[in-house]
C-alpha cells in the first residue's frame, strides 16, 4: 500500500510539474496554436490591405511584457513591416513608417559608405503613427514632405574605426552634415563614435554649421 501511494504521489507530482512547466513556457513564449492563428490573420490582413506587396518571409514573436503577438513581414524588396494589435484587438501595421525609414536609411548609408566611411552604420527613425504617413503614400521622396516631420525625424550614424585624431573625425562628420543639408533632409542627427563623446545636432541647428569646428559645440559626453 505504501509503494502504491508513493507511486501515485510521484505521478501526481510529475504531472503538476509538467503542467507548471507548460504554463510558464506558454506564459513567456505564447501559445503555439494562437501563434499560428495570428500568423494566418496577418497573412489575410496583408493581402487585403496591401495586395500590391509581395511577401518573402513572415515571422511571429510573443511579448511577455505586453502579452500579445507581433509579426515581422519581409517583402521582396527586403522591407521589414511590423504588425501587432491595438487596444481594440485590431491588426495594425507600420508599413508607411517603415517605407520612409528604409528609404532615407539606404540613401544616407549609400553615400557615407561609398564616400566617407565604409564601416559606418546608418539608421533613420520617424516617431510618427502609420496613419500620419499614409497621407504621403504617393510621394516619391521623403524630402518632399519631410519638413512636416522634422521634429520627429532622427538620423543615427555610428562611425567605424576611430580616426588618427579628433580633428579628422569632425571633418568627416562635417562632410556628412553638408551632404545631408544639400539633400534637403530636415532631421535631427546623432553621430556615435567608438569612444566618448558623441555629437547631437537638432534639426534647427543643422544649417548653422558652416565649418567642422562648429561641431565642437555639439559634442556630448555620456552622462551629460
């Protein structure tokens, strides 16, 4: 009788531990069935909302903090579109935000990598809602309407290997600023280096920079 009770308690304990493990796993990683269902919903949503877009790949992730699913859709042009649900549990995406972020990032990166720093990394962000940028879906370039988002547009440039001296580094940054102004991009710019400091320029100050020495006024040390 004792052995039987021990066996029953062992099986019960194993079952409880297994259930708890599954619960914890699903809690942190999401339910695989719901994940598949979300992926199918995203596929239908993309076909209905953007029938002209060809999709190459789609992945689904789960946010434990927000307790909801996200999908990343990669188009044939390698544009990454983020899809999630809003407060009403309706699917929403960032296609137009991603489109213009990608356009500016590639344009700036192409120039800098070819003419100044082949190891530099460029990322452009627009802190705006997708519906705000949808109004400009038929525009050819971000420059055409970018002045309306200049306070929300941020260009981050991470430079490659440090130069032999700070003066050379600032001269190269100035060349980039000159080109950005020439292209009529209305953005806030942040230059990152391998070491302290970094350069932060507000969009309202860009055209004030007439010489590489002016950039010294925009140097920021970490902690400031």
